[in-house]
């Protein structure tokens, strides 16, 4: 595993992320020679599909979702 000082990582963050993405190899970030973080490529479980529509058919609407939850007669703001 490649090691990199935190100062170098700060200066080259975007290129380091590209490197990890391309090589699929982790990079250990160190401060004063001691590990503080590890940049790793995403696992193969990560789905690259769009999140839009990802919950389709996973929920069921029960009842009225448009009307107020309480009776309008109970609303203090409408009392005159």
C-alpha cells in the first residue's frame, strides 16, 4: 500500500482520488508518519445506477396523504 503525507494529499487530493479510482489500490494518509486515514476504492457492491426511482415499488401508501392529519376545526389559527 502506498503511503502519502497529509500535506501532499491536501495539495493533490483530486489527482489522488483519480489514481485510487484507476488503480483500485488504497492509499494510506499519514501525519508525522502515523496513519490518519485510508483512501480506498469503492467496493463492487456500490451500485452506479441513478438513485432517482430506486425506491420504486418498495413502499405502500396507506390512507390520505394530501389532507391535513388533523381536523381543520382543531386548528387554532383558524379560530377567529
